[in-house]
C-alpha cells in the first residue's frame, strides 16, 4: 500500500475518533432528557431496553440513525434490525447509523443493513458491545471502536465501504467469522489497539486486508482467509512482529509485510 493511502487511512481513524467524542457528548445530553421515550424507533432517537425495527429508517442530512442512552440507562440494550435497513445521507456525511456511548453489554443484531453513514456503528468508551449478523455497505467506516473494551464483531457481511472495521485505542476486541469484500482502504485496521483477536474472517478486495500500526501490540491474527488484497496482512508496514508482539498463525494469504506470515508465501 502506498504511504499516502496509509496516512489517509490512519488520519481518517484519528479524526473520526475526535469527532465521535464530540458527537457523543451531544447525544448524551439528549439521552439524559429522553432516555425513557421508547415507542417505535425513528431516526435521531435515543433508545434503551429492547428495540425492534418495524420499518426501514431513511435518515436525512441532519439526522443520525439511533443512539443508545449513555451509561446505566443504556446498559444491556438490544437493537434488533429485524430484517430492515437504516440508511444515512452518505459516507462523506458526519452521521452515524447506531452509536453506543459509554454503555455496557449492548447488542446490535440482524438480519438487517446499515448503509451510507460516516460510521455504520460507532462505539465510544463502551464495553462488551456485540454486533452480529448485519450487512454494512456504503459507509466511510462500517464498524468503528474508539476507547472500547471487549467488543465482538461477528458473522457480519461488510462491504463495500472505505474501511470495514477500525479500532482506535481499544482492547480486547473479537473480530470473528465476518465476510469482508471490497472495502477500498482496509478490511480490518487497528491503531493503538491491543490484546484483540481477528480470526476466521474472509477478507478480499482491499489495499490492506488486515493492518496493524506500530502502536498495536499483543493481538492474535488467526485462521483468516485474506486473499486478493494489495497487501493481505500488514504489520506496521513491515515492522518485525517481535517488536510489537502481534501473533500471526495459520492465515491463508499470499502477500504480507513483513514477508513470511502467510501460509502461501
């Protein structure tokens, strides 16, 4: 991958982390006033408890999708897309499909689709969030974790987007058994992310299938099929793996940086 593209990708993640913090502050203020207003969900609504879509949501230029209430008010919320789609104003907008600020044990599950947002799902300071069996397309970043712990991203269809899954200053994530196709910059990217597992995923059609920067350490990359990417697995542009302590085991791929961490090499 060219360094200009890599710098853009990392810069995008850092900027979105900063913007996400601002967006969550506004959502939190609204949540404190509106956290009990659960009826049928609508664009821009703050939700908690058990939430099930009964129709598609098409969100305008000034609306996010749904935002989970902050803290204990939003803990253990379940959002079931129930086969429906949440559509935003475009990947270059500042809007988020579903945001999870500082909550514990939130579950977002499909079937269903989240499309055309800056971030499909944005987790900020949350723990143990689960994202399961969804389709993400047309987003800048499909699933974005910032300052999170213990998130699970499992059995989703992710692509095409600009970046599939991005983790910034997050730990303990599990990215398991997802299908990544045509995410232009990266399938999975960690920036200052540690002690996470990326396993049993199929990743193709990206500049980098899996990318970890030099500040991301003690991650396990295991049993992935990363094929037909410009670089299938990239450890900090070729940084020796003993420097940041990431583990690469039995990944089916052909081109890595540094070389030698793919079965096919």
